[in-house]
């Protein structure tokens, strides 16, 4: 029939356009087997590499003085609201410091807690001049605490060879600085051993 001839001619022309690399004999062979697989050539999309945002290096941070507290800001009274926020944060973390709370459970949570805003006292030290320093922790680094005292003096106290105490709602906890040589962000993921020999 005339329609079937038109259809055959159309299919042949269509295959010729779709697969220009194939010869007429190969196209005819495909038609006789009644199995046609059309190949689709698509352009490869080049993936755009995302630029990683780089932070400041330690040298750049020192040059920009990002962690330095201006002398006019070194006042104990300014940071008392921070201490109140820290107390509420610890109460929420420990589900309330009740008298029947288990000390080792609270101690475990305090070891991983953020200490910015806590009032601490140096109770023992290999350097006698550090003993008795009391104040609010303003900054915690891997090896030091920066503490503002009631006399509005900013003290830099090393963690190594010092024992600190902090008190909240009658619960007193001791921090052995030699076992605490971590950044605050690293400490939250560390597993501490509650037992063992502890010394300065």
C-alpha cells in the first residue's frame, strides 16, 4: 500500500538523520530485524568547581588582633550578665543541679561544657603567684584561660600545672588543667576517663 511505502521512506530518512555515521546497508539491516536503537549524543557538561571559602590563618588573626580585648572593655561588671547566662546554661545541661544528683554525671557534663562565663579559682599551682586568682573566664584556648578578676585585671593563666575550681548551686567541681589541654570545640567530642591518677 502507498501509506506503508511512505512510512518506510520516512523511517529510513529519520534513521539517516538520527544516525548519520551509519551506512545505508546497516540501516536496512536494522529495519529488517525490526529492532532499532537510537543513539543520543549529548554534550558533556563540565562541572564548575566550587571555590572553598578559606578562613584566616593564625598569623592573620594575630595581625588583625581578633582575639584581643580592648582595655576599656576589661571590666568585671560588663561580664557578669555572661556569667548569669552560663549558670542557666549549666542548669539546663545538667537538668537542674539537685542535691540528689550523681556527682560523676555532673562532672562528666561539665568536662565537655563551654566554660566561657564561668567563675573559676586557681586552687593549686606549681607557680604560687597563680594561687587564689578568681574571675570570669572570657576566653579559652588550648593552653590558657583568659580571666577577668574583680579588680578589672585581665589575667592569662596557663592550664598546665594548675588546678581550677568552679562552684555552682553548692556543687564544686575541680578542673585539672594538665588533663584539659584542648580547645573548647575539641573537648565536646572527647571521652574523658573519670578514674586514674591525677597530679599537677
